[in-house]
C-alpha cells in the first residue's frame, strides 16, 4: 500500500483525491451528482453519505469559502435545521432542530470541544480559518458521543493534507465593511515520505457593527488570535498525529444601555469604530492537545484518540485590571474503538470513551461551585448490507457519569453545599436505508438520547451577568431522555435534487429555566431551573432545480414546533425555538471548466481558451424568517419576532495566469437593502427599550460587504 497523506481525510474536502477531478470554487456538478459518494465520519467507521441512516448535512470547503461570517458557527448556520443563538458578532452557539447549549456536541480535532457550553454568552472556541469542512448530525447521537449529544453533533474537520511529496502554503485575508472586520490567515502543510505537518496562524479584529435603527452598537467589537500545529506520520500500518491549538478571544459585552431622553445607545469611552476593548469585556483562552492514532490490522483497525483541553474564561466589569468572574477548566477526553473490515455483509465495531473534567473559580464572584466530573461509556454497533439496496445499522451504549460539587462558605453563609450525583443511561439506535436505484434513497431511524444535568443547572447560585439575572439551580434534577424518529427521502437526477426530512422527538425531564417571583439580589430578576416533559415536531425540505449544468435554483425550508407538555398557555413553548426559515439561491456559473458525465474535461461555451478567470459565478440569495409567535411568554421571557426578508448577492472567481491559479476571490453583499431586523435567537433583542421609538433591544447587523482573497503557494 503506498503512503497516503490527503487520502486519510474522509470528510467532504473537495479534494481531487476525494471526488476524482480538480478542485474548483463552485463545482455544481460535484455537489449534485457525487455528494452521495462522499465518506462521512459521524458514525463508527467510514460510511458513504447515501448509506447513513441518521440525517446529516455536509458543509464543503467551497461553501465555507463563499460564505461571509464572523465565526465558524455563523458560517454553518445556513444549513437546513441549523440555527445560532448569538450575542453580537463574536459569540454564536449552534442550535439543531430547536435544541442547543449542552444538548449539542461540537467535535474539533477529533475530540469533543469542552469550554463553558452552559453559558448564554459562551461561544465555541474554534478558529474558523482552521476548519476545512463540517458534518452535522441531526438527532440523538448518544450512541457514539455519550451524554450531551441529544440534539446532534457538529463535526469540524481540518483542511485536507497535500498528496505525498507535496508542500503547500496559502495566505488568506478578509475584510467586512460594516464592522471593519479585518482578518488574515497563514498556513503551510506538507507530506514527505509519510511525515505530515500542518501549521497555521490567524488574526481577526472588528469594531462595533451598525444598523439603520441603532447606529453603531457599543460593546460588539472583538479581537481573536489563534494558532494550530499538527505533526504526524502516515504509514502502511496506520497513522499517528499530535495536534496543538491555541485560541484567544477578547469580546466586549454589548449591554444595550440607552440614554433615557434620546433613546440612543450609550457609548463607551472609545470611538465606535475603535478596535480597542471596552468595559465590560471577556477574555477567553482555550488550549488543546490531541493525540490521534490509528493502527491497521488484518481484520480491521484500532483507533485511539486522547485529548487535553484547558479553558480560561475571565469577565471584567469595573476595571480592565481586575476580573470579577474567572472559570478555569481542565478536561481530559479519551476514545478507544475497534472497527472490523467487511465480514461478508457485516461490519462491527466496539469501543469505550469518556471524560474527566475539573473546574475551579479564581475570581471574586461566584455563579457555580468548583466541581469534578468523571464519565465513561461502552458501546457496540453493527451494520448489515442486504443485497444491493438495503443497509441496516444499530447499536447500544451504556454511560455512567459522576458529578461532585464542592462546598463554599462566603461571609459566614453557605453559598454552595457539598454534593455528589451519579447518573447512568442506556441508549441506542436502529435505522435502515433503502437505495431505490441510483436516484432515490429512503431513510428511517429511531434513536434514544441521554443527557445529564450540567453543573449550572444543578448548583447555580449567583448573578449571571451575561444573562442579567440571578440563577438558582436544583440538585434534584433528573437526567433527560429522548426518543426520536426520523424519516427521510432524497432524490437526485440530472435536472433535479430534492430532500425531505421529518422528525418527531419526545424528551422526558426536559430542563429549562423559569422566573421566580421572589428577589434574591436587588436589581436582578430571579430565575430557577426546573424540568418537565417536552415534544418537538418538525421537518426540513429542499429542492434544487438545475436545468443547465451552469445554473441552479435551490430552496430549503426548516420548521420546528417545540412544546413543554402539560403546561399553561404562557409556558407551553420551549424558549428560544428558531422561527420557520426559507432560504433561496439562484446561482449561475459564467466561466466554468466543467466535466462531462463520463469524466472528460471540456470548456463551457462561454469560457475563452486563455481566460484570466475560471469558475466565475454569480449568486443571488434570500433568507426569509417567518413571524415567530410560539414563545415562552411568561414574565416576558420571550417576545414575538416579526417576519423579515434579507437579500444578498455574491460573486467569486479563480484568478488565472498562464493556466495557473494564483488567487481565489469572493465578494458577498449581505443584507443588501440594509434591513433593520432582529433575529429571534439574538440575545441583544432583550436589552433596554428605546423610549423614543418604543422598540426594545438591539437590531442585527445592517448591510455588510465581505471581500475574501486566498492566495495559494505551491512549493
């Protein structure tokens, strides 16, 4: 077997070694005719997308490059069924089919990303420049990922490695007009005689963003720096890689305070277009070290992944020299699995995985106690192929988690009691895919999910500045259990692609926060965690019509109805459920080196033989969010959100010199009509009311033009 570098990457990397022809910027042909052949990693072993029983979405490198965003979750949130809970431009949390926070697992560098996912104003500490592609599993994935994967999993893959004997480098830069965002990314990767490496550094800064109603929004500026270094070996016996990442983010906190007479947002001392941090602000540092190893055996392979993470989150309110809150968290994760080769029509796997976590308070204020967490899980899966059309898969898993919170006495009063909780959960899934010919796939999957309460839900007792409320946990909370059924239908032909995914989800002991009438801390409303049974129903539908190879018209629609059972009218809807959303795109490739159905390269009639441009495309996009009236209205926890429509335009091309690509250029104009709107999942929607206009909260970003340039360097 020859040495293989880039071929080890199994996600949709858009690489020549993945889909059999040269990479380009848009490649409609590959997207619609070959995506089912992409290998995904969201389940045990490598599986073709068309054989995956659970609903999945793929975000390719081409999609990421052509998308304007301020962070990686923002970049993938346009996928059907995916939304984001935001606090300004730098902080985004993934929401899958109406569920988020600790119900979504984010995988990066092969391990679960562990920061402070429970916090409203805590984002995902992953540099978007280091992400080459993404897989999104929708629905309970506890079988593979244990507790917390109740809503689904976001898997972030690094960029594909070069082929054996190649060394590549690139310089990328980006500028956004609305918030003055300036970013650059330097990367170098290579593969020589099986020795592989990948190094990158990025820097990003933005001042306050603006919109037509609020002008500049003080406190929405941020600064981000990140680095990554991977060293490893790819040999006939398998591979071994060691990856180190560092992520530093300093976001100011937008509080939305207004002048009581004019209604204008109160500005900090710095100018609105200043890149300097202003009080209050956070300082987040996240470090990660991951050892990823795979050993080939005659009957299959063994994979072992061990990761260490340190998360340091500080919050500065009164002074830039003294922090009030300081969470310091250490996490050790491990996963060991064995996957067999094809045993006739069977493929089997088994493994053990778990985590140890320790978190401490080093600030002057307290919200949650110091705690330790230990868990482990045992799982086994099986896949059975029946003839040429049916694929069956299923598995079982058992998890055990222990949480211990430390006692804390403050000024002679007990703030946190010493306690321990033990949780055990048996989960599993069973599914089937029927490939009805090459064009039609039918999927059915039933899965049971499991999630233990986090420490915030169990033991909070303090002011949560980011949420502007006093929070109280409950040590009596039970673990959540879900049972979800998915039914999917995919169709693809030379002129039409269509998808339909239906889901029904029942969650026992769903945990949520609700207001209490008493006041514990003057100036703050009191909220306490409670739980009840819930159910979610919804669907995602998509249709893509491409009458010509160079033209396609795509539409997707997402809807979820999320309710708490046996509740009053004001409390029957799960808080922060995304509004129904319709996305539409009309895309035209003017200059495109396409490929015939038999794999022979030919030029589009519009393509000059010596054109300085290749893969030139134009795209018009609309995002329509319908009015959201399904809200948790008790005590004004939520308010209704009006409908809005956003228009965007995009253009991109490869710049060629003597037949060689010297740069990629992407220009996107988002919110082209400068619409003033509020996304239902924006936390800034609930800041102060403008006494002059009567509008509450802060609007999202106005018109924003993004320019991206990527310069590849062959070495």
